[in-house]
C-alpha cells in the first residue's frame, strides 16, 4: 500500500492574485477558487495549465490561514470588477 509520508509546497502570493511557486513558475489565481473556514481550493493558471492547490486550515497557523483567505478573496473580487474600477 502506498502512503504519503511527507508533502511540502511553498508559494508566494501578492494581493493581485499573482504568485510564484517554489519551482520558479509564475501563476495567477483563477476566479473559481473557493475559500472556506476549513480549506482553500486554489485554482491557479500556470503557463496556460490549470492546477489545483488545496490548503487545509490546519496546514498553517490561524493568522497565516486568515491572511491567505483575505488575499484569495481580494483576488476573486478584483477579477469580477470591470478593469476601469480597479
């Protein structure tokens, strides 16, 4: 039976929904990203390929999770506004 022993991912995200993975790849957060009190389902566009990152609330401390949620919600709001309002 196969079992995941260790998983690690680092990424940087700005308040515009743009970021960089630890591999050096740049990405943009997509509008269909979901933010809940338990998990963030982060859909990202990396070189025209859509990927899903799942961040569970217990993977980071409370302050980090709240900050991530705020950044993701801000990115979603900016994508729904017409470009003249941003």
